[in-house]
């Protein structure tokens, strides 16, 4: 069995929250080469979207493996030291613990992991996002695996016609539920349409009985109890041979749908599909970005990546995203650009409510209307 792991963390931004310094990426790639030589990993590739270092790794140790997670944690500590030496912004901001404790759950870094038996041809796409939250993948996952207007294979591929099973996490109550689609499609949409709380964690083929997608579900504010940066999720999607084709997996991103994120993680903005060279949000810490790195996996080796959003067919989505960004920005601190107050609990809103609590007074009694 091969395990594909993406583990990411923001350990320092260059400049501000916009990018990863080349020295940090070089250190990550050097560490991956060492881990491959030591036999911990089969292969590895260091990438970035915005200010996050993402480690794309193959190995045979399964998800949540202590040695693989410890390697990533130690590497993020090392890139934090580079960030401190260079005076980069927010050095180590995603590392919420003082010491490693068996795996990365609850420690700050985000990760998506998927274990599978390799097919003769194993195409996968690794999605990296910046300036948004884990629920940002809900809409495209629905489109990929449940919407026949996006994925023709749901109608015409016998291996896909029975549909897919979605595993959804409630991040507030720490519960999970599964939905079989298409039978329970409307039930699924009731929850995943609220992506701040309900997040698609995994998708599996009912016919093949194999997992097809995995996402990161870590919410930094829920872990730390305060706003410490946006979660910047990652996602793995396997393609072809009874699973959505590469083009069907990419198609949802031709629409720059709205996600939560941008400046201080407190606004709505369009998700911009970009090439690696354009994955450095600057305007109002946005718009939020997504990159798609395609690999063929053979005997655990990562053949690639192909920069799949480096394609003029996504130009219209990029143009539309900039128009939508202009429209939302002109709302300033008003909704719908800014989050509703109930979603700002982990920002200044909590202390503001405490400070103003005594100033709120009952509304005056309204005059009683005279009888007619």
C-alpha cells in the first residue's frame, strides 16, 4: 500500500503573508532528499501556495504515522528558524505546540493523507490553497463526485454510475457522518453548503470501494481559541479509471466561487485558480488562491508535477474573480464582504463584546396604541 501525504504549515511569510522565501523551500527539499535516502520516504516534493510550505510525500507507513509526522514537525521547526533569521513575518505561526506528541493532530500544521493500492496508472492531483478555510473544497468536491453537469462519468461510466460516499466532519461538535450519493444528495448539500462548520473530509467510490479524495480539516482558530491565521487547506484527488477524469476534477475551478478568507481571515472573496508563479496573494491578502499539481505515481515515485492551472482556459475565471473582488471590496466592513458577527468569535469581536457589555441598555418602552 502506498500512502500519499500532504503536510503544510505557515512558518514565516515573505513579504508579509504573501509568499515563502526560497531559502525555506530549498531547506525543505534538502530535508526531503535526506528522508528519502534514510528510507523514511519513497519520494517527496516541496511546494508552496502563498506563505505555506507544503510537503508532498509518498511512503508505506500509512496515515497518521508518528515518524512521518515527526519529520514534518522537525522540518517546520527548521524553516521557522530560517524565517526568524531573515526577519520574516509570523515566523512559526502555525506551530501551536511546544513539543511533538505522536502525530500532528491538534498541533497546528494541516495535512491530508490517502492510502491506496496503486493502479497500473495512478494519476493524482494535489491541491494547495492559501487565505481560506478547509470548507473551501466542499463545492468542488460536490461538483466532481456528485454533479453530472460537471462530471459526465456519473452518467456514462459504469464504474461511477452508482455514485460516491462523502464523509463529512462537524468541526464545532467534533462529529462525523457519511452520505451516500446520489441517494442522499440533498441531505449532503444541507450540511456542506455551510463550509465554515461542515467539511468534506473524504470521498470514496461505492463501486470500487476505494477512497478517491482526502482533505485537511484543521481549523487553527478552534485549536488555539483565537485567530492565528487562516487554515490554508490542502486536498488529494485520485483520477481516472472509475474515478473522475482529470478534466472533471479541474472543471469546478473554472467558476471562481466565494470562500471565506482574505484579510485577517474575516471576509468573503472569490477563489482564484492560478499557476505556481501567481500563487502569491497580495491585494488585501487575496484573492484566495488555489494551485493544482498533477502527478503520476509509479512504485511510490512522484512523476511530476504538472502545473495544471497554468492554462489559458482558466483565464476567464481569473478575470471574473477580479471583477467579483472589486465588487466585494467596495463593501468595506459591511456584510457580505465581511463575515457575519457570529463567525468573528475568534477575532477582536470577543474582546469588543466584553468591553461594551455594560453600555448596552434596554430599548425604551413603545407607546401603547390607543384603542380604536
